[in-house]
């Protein structure tokens, strides 16, 4: 009995001491560790590009990199939503994946500020990246450290997409102004078609944010939009209310199923002619059959106030690397390759080809659609990224809830905006 | 004599090292994988943490925020409603199915297997199948249209008035078969002589059910109740796969709110505080049930 008692007591005291000690030292704060992990082996590339065409294109790029002989990479494709929620864990773990697909700008900055991203200044001096535009250089530089932390490889545009054959069948044309746009909606509705598809249901409620983004940059301008998303204005300000006043004019033309189906299903509805058009990024084409691509066209989001400088949403995609990687040289080698014209063209050839490469010498797909998209971005006075990329991943769910709520109960917009501000405040004050 | 007594006692109570190892090793593993993270969770609930920086100690700040948090209130009410509806209906329907399928008849095995089949599927797979059925142009709306009830067509998961109930259905669909099997086992254990005696006394079927079946099922009821309570409080997968607690929190449970707060809004401190609340609730319900069960057993 004595023996057992002593053992049990000692064990309990021991466990308690270990527990209390770790608690006091705040071990849950996962202090940075430099131990563990292997410096050999292939560089791990964590990718969120999980739609079939994009995944195939990534596999082709990595295979081409491996084929060069001296270095190897291992591609891990993770579903986008899982990737997003796991990213902080990846980056703060002691033995993280080495490189990641993700976004530059404020999203990368939130990690760079905490010293979680690898400084990439030296590879920006190399030929693969030296010719990149100044705008891209600025976008990929951390405001807090002044170091470049991101390698951009492609960008894409958002536009109001439609099927050329359907517009011809319905006898309608692309609108330029807001009034022409509303007229077009009227005509489509009279033909028994839901004029505006959305796709903010299922696991893609974030699609609704682009309506907010575009209306805000058309009504209040890109500068105000960025400031709002950075917490310098309030979501219950009269300026934001004006955005929803405009949205109210278009809302009756939205597909009633818009908040019930994800954007992939909304794409099907668009291709089948059940909806007339859809404000979406070119990535949606990765979910479309290749034979439909030639029939797709788009127009610029209509101008609402001609006095407001025209801005467009053109999110840039690319890669960053973990500051805790054990394979610094290997990661930089891989990122240099991904930045090259060869790798970017390879990616575009194997995906839907609707994105634009960042390398000045890389050829895009050259289709009329892509040429029109390039012109749209190049003629814009200002370029925004997207709601979460101009704000933060943490703020995105607040927008999802507010906007889906608005679409179902537009009359409650006053309380919706107050609640949105309250939720956003909690994120900003963290 | 005294010496002999003490030797005997120590021989009788000394635990062999092997047994001790069998107890201590799992306990250590449990301590590391279960108790330790739980303790960390308690600590995190007292902090404000974004998952990247070091947590800031805020005392009971997260809990006082909860008092004014409308979403928390909705989630808590929904969780109680879920417990009552999911729990109550799965017990009632499970018992009903068991009574219906208890007698050995030709082909009865097929019906039993069919009802039990949903238990075999993972809940996420179940949810995906139901998601397809609930789609605006999915099976349910098509059937309604075909039988002339087109006016009832609905975006079941996208409407805040129907989402919560639409999510309960797949959960129930899965649970009923499980509860049915428990009750079938219970019904098999009842002595048929009791029914024969009741029939001789002229008892109706309802009287037989009330005075024989129900009291005889008391021990099964205890198992069913604990299974249901535990399953209700840990319900997460089906709601997350179907609605993610939406639209605008109408189908939010405490578990989904905890997940979205912690891993989507990256407010891990507040998410941990919600986890603590769920723990306290689960512990409270189960402990109060156990106390009652013991009291009944004593009496």
C-alpha cells in the first residue's frame, strides 16, 4: 500500500508540477523553436489550388521543376478552406511546410509583421524577377520590415461574365453605365431568365463580397474602400449605406437561388442559360468545361459615378515561404523557378488559361477574352485585390454573414451594418 | 499477531508492477493527449489570441463578452433546441421503429438493415447526400413539384426559417437506426410470459405497452438517453457540412460557433471560452443525469 501510495502521490505531484510549470511559462503560446525538422529532402509546396484544372497545372509545373535535376519539390494540395484555416498553424509550427500558394498585400503583411515569412530580397535581384513591374514590387514588399516577402506569379480580373451565344439569342448587348446595366437586367427578366447569378451559397459565401467591393469602389472610390477595410471608417457610416442603396436597385434581378448554391453550381446555371450573367473572377473557368471557354465573354462592372476614378479588382496570386524553413536555399531556388516565364507559361497552358502571368516576358493564353481582361486591368486608374486580401482572412466571415443576411432581409440593412461594425471591431481590436 | 496482520494486508494490497504499468501508461498518454490540451484550453479561454502572436491575458473578458453576444445566445438556444428535438425525436422514432420491427416476419431483416444502414455512413458523407437533395433544383423540390406542391418549394438550407430544421433531419435519419437497434435488443429481453398473462387479464395493446413494455425497457432507456445527450452535444459535422451554422447564424450550435470563431475569425481566446462553456454544459447534463440514475438505483 505504502509503495503504491508513494508512487501515485509522486506521479500526481509530478504531473501537476509539469502542468503548472508549462502553464506558467505559457507553453500554449508555441514559442518559436529552431530544433527539429530535416534540412534535406524535397522542398514542400503547400497548395490550395484544388480545382481539377488548377491542380493538374500545378502538378505539371512541379514535375517540370523536378525534371531539371538538381532540386526537387513535393506538392501537397489541400482544399482551399482547410488551407486558409490551417495557414496560421502551418506558419507557427516548428517544422512547417516550406513554401505556400497565397496572396500578397495585407494578407501577407499580417504574417510578415510577425516575422513568419522568409525574406526574399536576394531572389528579387535575380533575372527571373528583376523585370517585374514597380507596382508588383511594392505589392510584395512588407510595410513593416521593408523586405520583399512574396513572389507573384499570376493575376486575374473580375468582370461580369456571360455567354456570347446567349446574349445573341436574347438580343442584348454589354452595358457601360449603371442605368444601361439595369435596363439589361429588365430585358433578361422579361425573357424569363434570372439576370444576375451569384453563387454565394454552400462553402463560397465570400463570392458576395465582390458585389460589395465593386459597388464601394464605384460609389466611394478605391481609397475609401481600402481605408474602410483597414478599420479607418465604420461599416455603419452613411457612405457604406450608399453602397447598399445602389445594391437595392440591382437586388430584384439577382437569382433567388444565389445564396443557396456555391459558385461552381452558379457557373453551371450561367453556362446553361438559367442565369444571364455573373460577377466573378476568371478562376471560375477552372470549374467550367473547356469547350465552353470560347463562348465566354465579360464586361467591366458598370460605371456608377463618372467622377470616381475607375478601379478594378485584380487579385494577384503567388507564393511565400515560411521563415522557419530548414531548406532556405531550396525554397529560394523553387520560388525563382516559379517566377520564371517558363513556369508561368507552363501553368497557364495546363489550367483554364484565363489568368495573366506576372513575368513581363511570359506569354498569356492570347485568347480574345484574355486580351480584353489584360486591357481592363491596364487601363484602370487603381487596382484593388479582393475583400479578404485588402483586409484580412479574419474579417471575411463578418462580410459573409452581413452580405448574405442583407440579400435575404434587405430591409434590415440598418441593424445588419451595426452588427457588421461590431463584429469587425472585435477583429481589428485583437 | 500484529506483524502477521500487517504482512498479510500488504501482500493482499500490493499492486503488481505489470498492472501498475497497465494503469499508468494509458493514464500518461491520456494526460498528454487529453488532459493537457484541455488545461491549455482553459488557459486560452482567459486570453485574447489570434493564433500568431502571444496570447494576451484578459481574465474573464471573454466570458463577459459572451453575456452580450447575440450569436452566442442564438447558438445556446439552438443547442438546447437541438438536444430536445434531436434527442426526443430520435428516441421516439427509434422506439417506434423497434416496436414495428420486433416481430419475426418474412423480410423483416431487410427493413431492419435498411433503417440501420445510415448509421454505417460517415456523417459528413450523409450531409453531402442531403445537401444535394436540399438544393434548389434537388430531389426534394422536384418531388414537391411533381406531386403538385410546387408552392412549397424552398431553398431549404439558405432560408433562416428552415435551415435549422433541415439540418436536424439528416442527423435524425442517421440516429434513428442506432436507437432502434438498442431498443430491439431491449424488447428481445422481455419475457413473453408477461404479455401472455396480460392478454389473459384482457389488457389492451396500449395497456401492455404502458405497463409492461415501458417499465421493462427502463435499463435500455438509460443507455439511449446517455447516447442521445452525448451525441447532441457533440453534433457538429452535419451542421458544418450543410450550413456552417448559417444563414446568418440561424442554424448555429455552440460547437459550430466555437469552430468558426476560433478557426475562421481567428479569435482563439474567445473560441476557447466557448469550448469551456460547452464542456461545462456537457459535464452538467451528464453529471446531473448520473446523480439521478444512482439515486434511482439506490432506491
